[in-house]
């Protein structure tokens, strides 16, 4: 008797020398086995869904539960029997999810976010002033990419920016895939305690900010804290990584900077597609039997919707591995997910990226990488892909 072949591991290794490309295995899987069983780092088997059409179908399917979202499967220390907290917007389903989402979505409309554009621009300018006053070299992550989204989300939520060292450190642990369970719990408890105190203060003395409005919106303290934590972490980690990684891409494609300056909206969409920083995809669990591509997925089984693979699907994006600012319909990508849980903060992220990249390349046209590319350290072990430091130079 021959043993059944072992389930292959979820592909994670990016092709050598191509830090912006997803694992090469995805291209082959899209061709030959677009929905296939893999073993995830968290220990469970899941259907890996790699084609654009199937990824969208899975994410649009209301029978799919988000209880493991966004990427519980990526963490070898994950507890798969966890209970979803009532404030965890990203993991709730159905009416529980809609109830929370309705409380925050009006704060992130195009109109509300556009009203913040001037503020974002002023932050970009003041950070560039400070950077340019320095010695002609800087770590773009610490001096530009991280502070801008952190300041914006603090302003919007009503979180004191002076506390950034604390929440940035805890957030980094929460999105790390190799933090131990204890480290994860400690970071969670520490950030939750901080937010609980903040919400109590807001209830006593409300200001004109989102946390003040939420604090009197009929949510329990647990809901407030967990929702607040999701907004604070998602609100700065993702965009910070996108700003730094996009800068690196543009340093390597100097001819494309003109397009960024001339058509920032179009360029940012293509960068979102090309980089797909939510690098482990998003996890779902089937609650009833369902057909995905040519496979029957059974109730209870897990699925990984590989956003980075969908965004490189040649059926939808011809020449998908190429950064191409002339694509038709640049917004078709799924970098912000799709369906009921599609990113709440996407308009905000767009405005921040547009302002950061145009400000940077307009004011520092001679910007260059300050070290050899081989010296850069990429974040392979975090839920959101990025670069740890980005030494740049000018002048
Ligand atoms: C470039 C930046 C960003 C990227 C690539 C990104 C990506 C995503 C993705 C893929 C999802 C869907 C997760 C799923 O379906 O399981 C999501 C959801 C979410 N994002 Fe973002 N995001 C970004 C910026 C932001 C910002 C600035 C905020 C601000 C608060 C934010 C808040 C959220 C929230 C609250 C959810 C959960 C929505 C729900 O479950 O209904 N994100 N994001």
C-alpha cells in the first residue's frame, strides 16, 4: 500500500531577487490546480484559492464565515478554537458584522476622507521639511512612511500621538506571524487596557473624533476596545508598509515617477495591485457545502483567498507581473479585499498614498536608495508585507 501524498505547505517563498512578486508557485497553481489543499502554518489544512474569479466569488459568498480573518492561518502559534470577540469587525458575520460596520463606515466615506486631504498634505510637507533639513540621508520608514499614517489615524480616532511608541510596538507584535502566543496575548492585553482607559476618558469628556462618537454609540466596553484596536492597528500598519514599499518600487522604476506625479490616482491603484501587501491572503470558513471552481468545499473547511495571486491573474491583468500604470480599469484589483468585509479605510489609504508619493517625488526628485538593494530586509514574517528600514539619500 502506498501512503497518500502529504498535503503541500502553503507557498510562502518569494522568487529569489524579486521581492515584489508573490511565491512563484501561484502562477502554476492558477493554471493547473486553482483550488487546492494546502497545510497552513497554523496547522490546519485549507483550500488555497488562487484565481481572481474564484477569490472574488469566495469573498462575496455570505455563507463563508470570516471568523478566522484576516490571516489566523499564517501564525504557527494560533489558537484555532478561539472565540470571536463581539467587537472584532473583521471576524464577525451577518447581522453582528453589519451592526458594527454601520457605525464606522460613515466616517470613511470619500467626502469625509477628501476633507482630510489638506491635513495629510500638510503632514507630508512638514515631514519632508524635517527630513530635508537633515544630513542628506534618512530611514524613510521611521521618518516618513510610519509617522504619516500614524498621525492621520490618531487625529481621526482621537488617540494621543504622544502614545505612538506604545501602540506602534504592540501593533507590530500583533501583525507578526512569529510572535509567541504569550507575546501576542501580552500585546493584545496591553493595547486593550490602553484603549479602555481612553474610551472611559472620551465618555467623560467627548471631543470631535471617531472614538468619542463611538463611545456613546451604544456599544459595550469590550466591543469598543476591540473595534478601536482593529481601527488603530489596520489604520497605520498597512498604509505605512505600502508607502515604503511603493517608494522602493519607484526608486527601481525611475521612469514611472512622472506618471505618479501626473496621475496619482491611477498609479496608486496599480501599486496596490502589484504589491498586494496583505501577503497571506484572507481566511474564510465554509458554513455549508459550496462549489469553488471545480471543487466541492465541505461545511467546516477553511479557505485561503490569495489576494496576491488574484491580483497577478493574467486572465484579468494581462502582463500581470509588470508594473503598468496604463492598465484599463485600474481599480479592479482585490488588494482591499472584496464583498462584505472590503476594507473600511480604503479611501483614507488612497489619499495617504497619493499625497505621500507625489509629495516625496515632487520635492525630492533626486531621491535614491542609500544602500544596495541586497541589504534591505523584507517583512516575510508579518501579515502585512513591507520593508523594515528604507535607507534613502538625496543631494
Ligand atoms: C494600503 C492600505 C490597506 C490595505 C492594503 C488594506 C487591506 C484590507 C483588506 C484586504 C481587508 C479585508 C479583510 C478580509 O476580508 O478579511 C481590510 C479590511 C479592513 N480594513 Fe483595511 N487596508 C488598508 C488600510 C486600512 C486603513 C487605513 C484602515 C483604517 C481604519 C483600515 C481598516 C480596515 C478595517 C476596519 C477592516 C475590516 C472591515 C470589515 O471587516 O468589515 N484599513 N483591509
